[in-house]
C-alpha cells in the first residue's frame, strides 16, 4: 500500500484494488464526516442522494472518500467483478478516479436479516473544512483473505467456520486493520467506531481476538452486523473509523 494525495478531495488515501482504496485520512484543514441513511437506497439512487448532500454542504463530488454498501447476498467472484465495473463507471463519470487509482474506500456486505433487494447505499463519508486538530479517517472493509487478489485460494481457513477457524480469520483481519491504521498515521486510540460483519458465532473469540488488541478503545465496544462479506466463501469482515461528526440522512422522501 502507498499513501497518496487526493488534493481535489481534501484527503490522502491508501492504495487498494481497482474497486476501492484501503482507507482515507483527511488532509490538514479538513475532517471526515460520516453520513448514515435512515433507509438504504439502491446504490445508483444513492449516488443521487450523495450528490445532493455534497452540494448542500458546498463540497465537490471529489470530496467523497468512502462508501458503505449492502447487498442481497454474497457475490460470486465473477459477479463481484461485474458489479465493480458498473460501480467504478459512476466514479469515473463523477471525475473521482485518478489516472492509476480509485481513492474511495468501501465496505460491501450482505445482511442476513432485512437484506435489500438490490445492492444499496447504507452510508458514505466525505471531507469537509475543519479546524479540528484530531486525525480523521476511515479504513475500508477488510475480510478474511490473505492477499489483495480476491481468489478462493487466498481465503484464510477456506470452508471452515469453527470457533478456532473464525478466531484465526478475525486475527488476520485485525492485523490488517492495525496495518492500515498505521499507514494512515493513526492507531487504535484514534478509533471512534468499528463494525464487525459476520454471520458466524462471534462471542468465543470477541474478547481476546477483537477487543483486547484495541486497548483502551475497547471500552467503546464494536458494532456487530449479522452480515456476510461480499463474496461467497468469506466469513469475517471489519472496518473502523475515527471521526468527530456523524450525520443521519433522512431518505424516506427520496
């Protein structure tokens, strides 16, 4: 991973794969603002909601730094690539993509209960001017795959969901979170919120594998979503953020 500037957006980003970056951190004079929709919207309509919100905040489209999506069910590897092609085309139309990189971080999971009928926007983050001195960032979702290349052979303990296997998967993801935090110039002490996504039993390894490495930040706990990562065969995903401002967006009239 490299930490690169996205001056038009007011943030720096960690390189990732063509579909998304590994995380984003606000540049000096900016903060990351997280916006959660009260009702998810089909993701193409979600982009319209983002556009309206950014315009109302006086921010350009390039200020978009993270997306949180919800899908009906996990994709096949080929299906995930096909979805990403359509998703990237919107970012391209918005003039967000850089010549060699996609700066926008992303999570994309499939809820077990109340899943949407089609891929939908759940939340997004953007940068806004701020004098706040604290580090402001969002780390993209990372799942139980051992390499950036998304292949079945890269899955940690593929096909296993025992407590021991899940603990190993979780430990792998926690290490990825720590690596990305450090690369963004942050640490667990800077984290204000974190999400765990799994449909498997969490309690046996939650305390030792997930909370303990967070240190004092563990006092805030984590938000467990009973959801599966975006690709068939994956079983554990996590993302974290460090923000001072979170907004709830009413989309009932959208």
